[in-house]
């Protein structure tokens, strides 16, 4: 039975994300990815022109997932501070549920890859910070830009700690206690 269009592409991205979840992470080669899928490297390149395109596929997943949830939070929660809190918690929970994506989000997996990938992750964070800033403006926070920046840096730090700990220090584990310092 033939595969549905895009099914192999999705399998490749899932395998790449799984490989990124290894606590003792090493740079992933297309040969190792092909071996994990029991296909040839040429088979990978039938679906992606380069390894950079594979990482772009993961970044697209991150963007779509996070901003779909962010839009829902913005629509469902009227209170700006509560919105910012839920946005932050959602980002941390997304990272916790997708440890392989954390390697992409923190840039670890992008070292030595095409610079446009890191630029795209930077754009992701700029957009997320703007979303936080808008939420805080809704709450009439006079310091919304600085607070949004601090919240984002906190979240990035939590994700780095999660990745560097081999995924043992969960990003959400101390947010309940620390949120009051961020969203005073």
C-alpha cells in the first residue's frame, strides 16, 4: 500500500526529533538518521534537499504549535498578566513535552548548520516576546517591554537547564513558585 503524501517526510522529522532527545546528545549526521530509519541517505534527500531543510521542518513544527496555542490563550484569557503567565507556562510545557525540540530551540542542534536556522529561531523568540509584551500592555504594565524580555530570558534559561541536565531538570518544575517574581 503506498504511503500518503508527506508521510515519509513526517517520519524523517519524527526520527530526527527522537535522536535529538538522547540525553548524551551528539551531532546528528544524515547517515545516522538514515540508519535509524533503515533507509539510504539518498532516500532522505528525496524528501529534503538538505539537513538544514530537515531542521527547518522542526522549526516550522515549533512555530505552528507554540503560536497556535498562544493565539488560543490570547483569545480565551482577557486578563493581560494572566495571559503572559499562561503563555510562559505553555512555552515551558511545550519544551518539556518535546525534549528533542529543546535542542533546536536553544540552538544546540543548530551549531555548525546553516546560519539562517539560528536566525529563524531568533525570529521565533522575537515574535514570542512581542506576544508577551502585548499581553502585558493589555494589563497596563508600564514596563511591559522590560518585563516581557525578562520573562522570555527566564524561559530560555529554563530550557537550557533542561537540555544541559540531560532532560532531568524539567522547565515547569519551579515555575509555580517563581512566577510571582516575574509577574509582580
